[in-house]
C-alpha cells in the first residue's frame, strides 16, 4: 500500500510502498477513503524536519540536554549515533481519516466489516491506503455524512473539546480568534449550541468565508470596537483562541475583549505570555486545551480499549467524535465548503508544499484521496530484491526478524550486521511501515506486516524476536514449534505461566537453540572479569549498582501486563550478569523497595540473591538518581581479590597488592552475543547461555517481585 512518510533527518516527505497491516486484537483494518492534512501539527513537524542540525537543536533544547546527559554516561560517539539513528527513522504523518472496515481483530464487538468509520490518532489514522485503528479511536459514520466530511472528525473533535472546556451556556457571547479550519469548525459548533458567535481573523478572505457559512466575523483591526457593539459593552463570556502563530497578540486580544470573570481557552498553538494586568483585573480563567477529549494520551483508553463510564466522564474523545459527526449529519457543521484541495495519495508530498507556503496559493481543508476498489492483502511482502538469495550450506543462518522499533534500529540490527555471516531474509512489524524502513536500511530481502509470514517462511531457520515484552513468550513457542532457532530480547517472559510453557517446549525441542538478549555477559570487560575470577575456591560477593533513571508511570514498560514492570523487564539484565560471574542460577532472594510515593512503581529496589555455592549477589536497581551519572557499577570480592567494573568502560582488578586496569570504549556485548549465538548454531549445538541460567534468571525476577510484596525471602524453583 502507499503511505506518506516524513524523514526527520533529511526533511524529505515521500510516498512509499509498505506492507498492509494485519488485523490485531482490539483493532480494525480500515480502507481509507480520505484523510485530512493538518495545517498546524503536521506543518510544524515538516518545518522541524527541514531545519539543519543547528536549527533542530535550537528548536528542541530539551532533546539536546538528553543527548548530553547520555554522552556523560555512555560517551559522545554512541550518544551521537543513537541520536542520528532516531532522526533517521521516518515518521508517519496524519491523524484524521475516514474509510470502510475491511477486517476486524478479536474483541471488536459493535463493529462489522463494511462499516463506514471515522478514524483518529497519531500513528493510527495516518496518510495511508489502510489504517489499523484501536476500537476507541473509531466512530461509525452516519449515513447522511460522506466520507470526505468524516475525514474532518478528529479536527472537529479538537474544536469540540476546546468549546466544552469553556463551559458555555445557551445565549452566551462567544468570540473565536483565528478563523482558519479549526476556528471555522469551532464557530459552527458554538452557533449550533445556541451561542452568539463573532469570529476574528487577520485575513480578509477568512472573514468572507465565514460570512458564506452564515457566521459573523470581522477583521482583526476592527475586533475590539466590534466586540463592544456585539456584546453591548459587556465583553465576551467566552473567548476561544484558534489562531496558529508564535505571536502573543491573540492572548492579548482575548484579555481585552473578555468580560469580567470571562473564560479564555486556547486550542491553537499561540504565544502564551499572558499579560497580567488585564487578566488579573478581570480575574479571567485561562485553559490550554490539550487535544480532542478525555482519553487522549491514556494508553488504557486508546490502546487497550477501556472506556470511561459515561456517568463520570460524559465527553470522552470518542464521544466527542460521535457528537461532531452527529452535527454534520444534522447539517449544523458544514465541512464541504472548507475543502480547498483534493490530492491523490501518490502526489501527497505536494500537499506539504502548500501548507508550508512553498506553493503560493491559499488553502484551508487539504484532503488526501485514495483509490477505490483495491482489496487489502495482508500477506503481501515488500520485496527489496527481485530474486531471493538463500544460503543453503551447512551452518547457514537465514534470519527473520520480528519487530523494527527504535531499539532494533539503533542497537540490535547494527549489531547483527557487525557480527557477520548472517543472511538477512525477512523483517516484520505490526504496522508494516517500520519493517519496510528497517528492511531497506539494513539490506533485508523483504518486509512484511505479519509475524506468521516470518515464522512460517521455510527459507528462514533463525528468528529474532524484538517485539514488545508481552508478546515474547508466545512468539518464542511458535518459532520453536516451527523448527527455528530463536533469539528473543529480554525478558524471556513476563509471568510464571508464560515461562512454564517455554520450559515445556524446550523439553520437546532438541534441534533448535534458544537464547535471550542478556548481552552484558558477552561484553569484553565482563569476559575479562570472569577470567580474573577463575578458577576460584571461595564463594563470591557481587554488588551491582544500577542508576536506572526515572520512567513515568504511564510508560508501557511500567505496565505489568505489557512490559512486566522494571524488575522483570530490565533488572533481569543485571541478575544475569551476576549469575554469569558466579556460574549458577540463584536459589533464594530477599528484596526490599523504597516507598513508591505515587511517583515510582517498585523500581527503587535492593535485591539480595543467594547462590548454590554460598555466593551472594546484591543488585541495587534505582530510579531516583540523576541520569547524567554513570549507569552501572559492579564490585566483586573473592579470596583476597577485588574487581570493579565501571559502566563497561573500565575494569580494575586487584590481587596480591597488584592492580591491573583495562579501558575501552563502552561495549555492552551486543555484537559478541550474536557471534556466540551463531557459533552455537554452526559449531557447538549448545545454547550460548545454559538453559538452567536462562530460565533461572527469569524465575529470579518473579521471585524478587514476590519478595518485595510479601516482605519475606522467596525460594527460586
């Protein structure tokens, strides 16, 4: 299918062929009829992408600070490489579309194939021939509304939410500053609600267009004098700012024309230096409207489909969409007169020349249109090479990859390339787009949107699973059953039930190998440390301090179901390195956590592990530190020897009064783990990480969480 993409690194807006997404649980596959180009959000993104590096840095100093903090921890070169990798990931554009459902995932009651729907959401209602959209971001389109008009639903919902935040009453006077697309929608909504509306704009053409829609509007220069007459010198009860400008003039004008104790709502992106005098003297209320209603930015609502009870939240983003469509059906919200351009998806890049002003022509509603009649093929692959070249010799490794997110692109796929000797056959991602981008960038032979296409491909004998944590266990079992060697990023599983299924499958599998991305044990300095400690005649004491950094509670990794939480999802790395140094999986854990205080979620933790030979490993995993401080430090004491590993950059080894030190660029072992995995497949036939340790470390994370919650030591089975 065709999809519009924006490259943040070089500023190019291109239309690419990408795989059609496969239906997923809680989502519908929609064949798009029309999508609306946002002259605000999308224009800002395109203009940012077109800046040079200095311009990008100047406009986003927050991201520059993040990179500098990362450089302090990990060094300048890897930090710059990571930043460029993120910039080199093309982004999907668009967030408002409409079309017809052609396929449904599980748990989509209330929707049916063939139903006309409006779609919302960044990364969902994108400019593409097919959209994969969660249930709460879909709204049925009434029969009276055409799909071109329905494509305006998301923007109309933004206008609706801004209007609702002002809490207007019937008969109140409402001023709308900025009569662009958002302002014209807002003014019509206010008029439909029984308010007296006056629009204001600096552009005479917008004023005339407002009049053609039956709305009263004036030029900016006449705004204050007209406001006096319009409101009988009382001032406006409500002022809604819909202008898009860095100027502070709209906020100042709002203060001047609002009545005493009036309400001002900003839905457009404007300067926000609020003049204290007038806002103080009138005791004005000011609200910055966030988006199109409650539920926006809430993963439970948008991704999991959990709706808010109507008795507590009357107007969610979904119900705002429904309300906007109802106004269209009743003829109270007219959008067809707002359409100035209809551009086929193949020529979509020209739309951004219009909205950024490169083409000197007036515009308002810019729609992208899509060909009719084409059937969705979710099994089709995007071929990068005409002839598939498959290695068939003994020990050949033909790789298929599941997942193509930031970590895959920035870390794992480059490591796989550097490891060498691996044929990159196919790569898949849920939406298809990321697989297409990564496949082309790293030299895969094809890209797909279905996990099954990779797992069932007879040309692939090894699968790398780089997807979200909750999917790991199921994909591991499917791949092993299909006779594939499997590399899975950590964690191996997010609960005991998942791990049990994997363990049972491993008992049935004797021809395929499984390993997990516990890369730190393969780092050069960890290998040197292990060699320094061997052979030994006494137990070890290992202390591993991790300055993990804060992650917000609404991040998916903090969700027990999706990410497993930070102990299961990330601390497994550090438990594994301790296990590697000692040479066996732990048998007992006692763990304690600092109070969460509503800010943390069991991610300031001290875990003490006991091992079969009496060794003790302490892992302090902390989220309450400063991210600019180095992340990891390992101290080992054993039989008169001491070793200190600092952030995989320096290793000090002291014994018999003599000190040896190794220094190198930070290397956490990603390349070496792939070399070890390929060597196991080709030569030894044994897993690079012994299964008792692989499973034992994962069980240890579950036991640590249990110990935190019970306050008691927990045996590790």
